C-alpha cells in the first residue's frame, strides 16, 4: 500500500485500494500532459479514499471519469470561481491558474480547502475559497508532502493546513 494511504488509514479513512492500476483519465492527460510522479501512481491505485466523516477525500481517478449525480466534481472549485468571475479576463486568469494546479485532495467542512500539485514546479499547494487562486506552498514535491503527512501523524496535535484534511 502507498505510504500516504497507510498514513490515512491510521486516521480512520475509508480506503479501497486497487490491485492493477487504472489508466490516467483522458481529461487529466489532456489538461495536465506534463504531470508525472507519485500523485498519479497513488490515484491510479485507489478507487475510493475518503475521511471517516466524509468531509475530505482524495480525488481518485474515479472522480475524473464520472460526473457525480450529487456532490462535488473534481474541478468544483474552479467551476465555482468561474461562476463568480466578473469579466472574461478574470475567467481566463482562473482557467490559467487551474491549468497549472492539479487538485488531488478536497475538504468541504471549512472554506472549501484543497491540495493541488502545481504542475510547473511540482510543489504541493494549499488553497481555499473564495480566493482559490492564492494558494500557499505545503511541500516542494509530492514525495515531500507524503513524508510531511507521515511525520505529522506522529505529533500529538496536527498543524494547519494538514489538520483540515487529516
């Protein structure tokens, strides 16, 4: 099992690992063609990964393939931002931002927080609404993020922003 999934299972997350990896969905390949590494491997090997209270979840490839009847789509925060954008220039800026930020973890119990890989440099970013396009760096790579999560879980109290997701 992936180290991140092992860490999340210790926090009572519901996880459904997959034996054989799922192919990268076409929408990811088209929009994020240069995205590589551990996050894709993780998402391809998990069909479901959701926190016990159902308020945070990993965006497994299933979320990219199916439009949910209810609930949040994989790009829900982008769609929300586009909905409130006032001008075409703002809409273009929002789209450009999300073209460079691949969301992989969402939380809805707070300010619609997310974690994303910034494709241009591989950093893991944390952002929240309504200013989703002003994120901060959580880790310099996905592997560093996984190690941060594992270390965080050994502490008596979780720190921000990981406390929002874990």
